[in-house]
């Protein structure tokens, strides 16, 4: 919106607000004058009767009752029309003008019945002040004209009805007119100042309304945009989730379908190696067997990864012996460590209970993956597996919780700080050349980390380039019933 249009809109709205405000004020003032007219109509004959006005104006002769009837009848004629208009058309221009004329005529009547005393002229000044509440200088001008005509005519021909006494000369009305003129000028200035103030506040309100309309329009527009963006994001989220589910289902199905023929290939290769073969044939078949084993490892990783992604990986808790399990795990990797002249050390804390409850298969998968990686990336030195018990404040029913931390420490190539997080991401390697030199899919650690989190545990690493790495696996397990452990020991003795 241009500045000129904005200014015009504010001015138009300001004028509308001023007119509305003045209409409300003038309507209320009209009702006030309706009641005032009625009160004056009752007061005029009462004053005429009590003050016996003829004696003050015309000497000691006369009948006060005639003036009472005169004020009653004349007052009725004066107030009937303005009261009717004030009730039926409050605030209208014609109503204001009629009320102004009637009010000044009532002032003239009150001056007459009071006998033209100086105090009686206060009625004129008060009436003009009350008419100023209309905030219309034209009303004041018309009222002033009525007063001027009344006082000029009566001042020339019946001065005693205006001034209370028969005075020398016929120009005393000029003094009264000057005082009235001064009051009207002051009242007009007040009225104009009041209207200007009303206009100023109206313009401020109009500007605030325009600003509020602009803000509301922008809010509505932004709300629509946000809602549209939200719907698009929800749609995109649904599509992404659908695609992820389809991908996971595809990987799971394909991995399962590939596993069957691969088992046949590996099995037939093993059977063939048990037959009489020359050295060249045996080398070829050994290569096939190695490739098949690697392929099965890859398929198993993809299948596990797809299960975790699809949320279908379940944790099955059983009772197991930690010492026996660790011994079995390490025996499967001892030959691999020996082939690289590495020393494989295992240290299990003496304060760890023998029988624990947990998902032994998933724990085995994590530990074997960590130790296998340590052996793979260590050229010389040692690989140490250290299992220790940490303090735990958690309890589950009557069973104690055992907080275990498995540390796999190697003296391998190590890695930089910024590469530590990459090793836990799917299909990520610290260096692309590692795939060629060491093999692997980049899924092992990602799967291990997710499995650890499924068991309410955690997996993290510390490393120094050229000095080796330490991978930590921490999980809390329930301790098996001691009575069953004792009974098993007694039965064996």
C-alpha cells in the first residue's frame, strides 16, 4: 500500500470516527436537554407564582395568577417540539437547532417571570455553556442570535422586562450583548479545541486500526503459509517413512533370499574341500569359501540393520553365565589374533556375578564386533578386553542391577577426534581406503550402537592417532537369583 493511499485511508477513517463520536455525544446531550426542558417548564410557573413578578416589573398593581398562566402556556409552546425531537431524533442537526432556540426562549421567559433581575441573566450564560456540550459552534451562533434579537427588541421597547427597572436611555442592552458575545467567543474556542483533540485521537485510533489490520492480515497470511508448510512437511515425512519402511522391507527380504543360495554355495565348497584336490584347485576353492563367508557377514549385517531401522529388532532376555560366554567368544577370535601375532588378553572383574539376565545374543554380537575390529585394525601389539562393574543405584523389583562396562583396547592405527563419530554411522569409514585395505561394510559399529541403545546402554570410543583406540560398551543387566546359583553349586559338589 502506497503512502498516499495509507494517508487517505487514515484521514477517511479519522473523519468517520470523529462523526461517530460527535453523534454519540450530541445524542446524549439531546436527552439531557429533554429533561432540562421539562424541568424548566415546571419551574417557570412556580417561580412566577412565588416571586409575584408583576410587582417587580410594573409596580404595585397586577395579578400574579395571570403571569403564572402566561408562563405555563408559553412554556408549553416552547418545550413541546424540542422534547419531541430530542426523544425521536437525538443529536440530529434540526434537533440541535430547535433545542438551541427553545432554550434561549426559556431563558427569556425565566428573565421575564423573575422580573429582569441581574441574577436572572445567569440563565442565559448557563444555557450557552450547556449548549456548548453539543460541540457545534453553529448551535452557539444561533442561540446568540436569538438572545440578541430578544434583548434588542425588549431593550428598546420594554427595557424593564430585561433590566428590572425603567432606565434612562435604551442602550443598556448593548452591555449585556457584549458579555454574551465574549462568552460565545470563548465557548467557540473551547468547542474548536475539543473537536481538534477529538480529531487527533481519532487519527491515532485510525492509524492503530490500520496497523492492526495490516498485522492481522500478515498473521493470517503467515498462518496459512505455516499451515501449508506443515502439511507439506507431514506429507514429506509420511513419504520418507513409507520409503524407509519399503527400503527396510526390501533389504530384509533380499537378504533372506540371498542367504539361502549363499548357504548352498558355502556348504558345497566345504564339501568339495574335503575331497582329493590338487593344490591349485584347493586354493581356488579356499578363495571361494572366504568370499562366501564375507558375503554371509555382509548379508547378516544388512539384515540386522534393516530390522533395527524397521523397529523389528526385539530384545530377548535370558539367564546366562558371563564367564563362560566370554571364554567362548574369545576362543573364536584367538586364531585370528594369533595369525597376526597379536596378544589377546581378557580380564573380567571378580565382583561381577556369574549369572546375569540379558540378551546374550546381542551382547555377544556387540563384543565380538568390537574385538574383531580391534584385531583388524591392529598390526602389532595387543588387544585387551576388560569387563568391570560400575556403581549402580537402579533396582528392578527384588533383583539387583549390575552396571557393566566392557572396554576393548587396542594398539592399532587409531583415529582423530573428528572421525570418532563417523565410525558409528551406517556405511561410513574413517577413510575410503580402509575398505580396500581392511574390508568391511561400515555397518558393524552402527548396528552395535543401535543394539546397545535398544538395551538402554551406550557405546562410545576414545582414540589417539598412531597409539590405538578404546571402545566402551556399557549396559545394565539384572542379577540372577542367588538361591538358584547356590543350588547349582551345591548340586555340582
